[in-house]
C-alpha cells in the first residue's frame, strides 16, 4: 500500500495559509514604507530654507550721509566728528 503524505485539501490549506501570511506581510511593509515616505516629505518640508530677510534700505544710509555731509559743510561738525559718525552709519548698514 502506498502511503499518502496528506490530503489535497490539507495541502491547499497550508498553501493558502502561507499565501495569506505573505500577503499580509507585504501589505504591512507597503504601509510602513508609505509612512516613512510621508515622514521624509514632512521633514524635508520643515527644513526648507527660510527666505532671506530683505537687505536694509540703502536710502536711509545715503540720506544720513548726505545730511552729515551738509552739517560738515555748514561747519556744525568737525572733520573728526564727521568721520566718527560716518563710520557708525556704515557699520550699521
């Protein structure tokens, strides 16, 4: 007599169980990958470089220097006072 290794129904159940487990594992990996991709996208969005602040207006410095030169020409400031104030203006702008 020939010995049977198992019924076809039993083999189908085992194959089905293995396929079911593999399918669930694949779906879980896909979900984890999607979550990781979303986290990477969120981090990249948060690390986007901020817009550079606009440069300080140059007209203010120019206007201050013109006014300062006018005071020097009028004799209200000495050359040393003019130079000191000019350096302050240029250092700030």
